[in-house]
């Protein structure tokens, strides 16, 4: 039986930070402390925005983050629900706590666990780096590389197993050139996801699969900008995006940022 939660479980305070963060924190806390159980149906983003008296965008951002982290799941033609996987997380929490306790007391040789040795060395190196700011205050420095993940943590064995499994039964059609817009089943799945999670009315013919974010930025720039146009860009910001936009002949007008984002006005 579906259990619906018609009322929001969060009270917003305009002076307590970004609205999407307050919504995210409120729903996440309600799920973790048991006020919202697996299978509960949460309000639609449109209904929740109207009830809270705010724009729909913060609600969309909060629910999208909750979905990415496995707290919510969308069901085609039905709505958004607290994910069943939340129960698994709750069950796994005591096991994770026990494992951490064993590791801290020497009960488990953590160096023998797959991938843990590199991770510990990486964390140790990160902790050893210190930066002294202009005011003489020391702060921890963490390694950061734009657009490049921790390749040493890639699950090579799992990846190889999955590639071999699917390559053995790959149809011959996939060995030739595919559709210019991208693999049709993938575009259909993306369209279904957008309809359920973002209330975007679209179909697979309107979805375009690109090779990466840089290609997407370049295509958008060519459609939206022309020589002599002015675009606003955060400073500091992603250099690749600024380069893609400026390649059209448009001119960047930089806007400073703080911990809340663009400083407009």
C-alpha cells in the first residue's frame, strides 16, 4: 500500500543558508531518523514548491541530490518515493560501525582489504600538506585535480568482468556506426528519467548524447552565442567552459563568487 506524505517535513528559514540545502537536510534527516520510511511517497516538486511558497528550482536540486545518494527513487507514472535501499543502509550501518571499531583497535588488517592501502597512503599524504595563508593561519590542503578522478581507485577487476560479459553477446549492429544522436535505448532511458524526476516533457528524439561536458558546452555556445555577445561568467570559474563560450566570439563579463555562489547585484 502506498503511503503518501502530503505535508513538507522541513521549515525554511531564509537566513539559514541556501533553500535547496535546507530542503535536502530536512528530508535526509527525516529519512534517517525514521519519520519517512521506505515506500513513503513524497510530494511532487511542484506541489512542495507551492506549499513552501518558493521557486521550484531549489526543490528540484534537493530532490535530485537525494535521488543520486539513494534516499529517493522515482517510479514511472507513479511519483517519487523513499527508496527501499534506505533499509539496506540502515542494516549496514551497525556492520560499518563494527568494522571501523575493529580497524581502530587492530582487529582487522585494513591494509589487506582491496584498494585500502593506496587510499590510506593518499589520505596520509593529504593530511601532511599544510598551507599558510596571508594572515598566517594554517589550513589543511587537500589534493584537487579538475576533471580527473582518483584513477588508482578504479575497480578494474569488476569493469573487466562486465565488459567481457556483455562483449560476448553484443549484436553485430553495435559494431557499426550508430545513430548520430547517440544510442537509442540510452536516450529513451534519459527521457524517462527526466519526465519522472524533473517533470521535463521530452522524448528520445530530443536527447543528444555527447562525448563529454566540453563538447556539450561547445554545442550550447554555438547555438546561444555569437560574435560580440556578452555572457556573464563566475570568477574564479571553470576555464574550459569560459574557453568554449569565448570561442564563439562572445565576450566574458566576470562576476565574483562567495560561498553561496555568484554575487549578483
